[in-house]
C-alpha cells in the first residue's frame, strides 16, 4: 500500500485540479500597468466574457501627444 500512495496522491491532485479550472476565473476588471508604464483599464466583463476598456501607451518615438486607444477583447470562459 505504501507504494500505491504516491500514485493515488498524483491521481487525486490531477483530477482535483481539473475540477477547479471550470469554477475559477480570472478577474480582469481594473487598472493594469506594465514595466514600461503603459496603462490598460478593463471595464466590466459580460456573461459571455466580452469586455471593453482603454489603453494608454507610455512608449513613443514621436513628440506628438499620446492619446488613449479603445480596447476590446474576450476572456475564454
């Protein structure tokens, strides 16, 4: 029985982790900032996983004013 214990533990963890994936979901809403200082804001995610938001880059090779860009996406549910 001692030799079967690691195998049963691995099987239990694999099956348990698979079951958790269907119930857990990332919360995307909010403000996000990357290492370069660019900002992304994600508004509400609907029941189908679609969302909208705004993106503002902090990186530019131009001296022109940087404007926010609309953001659309979909989260795989």
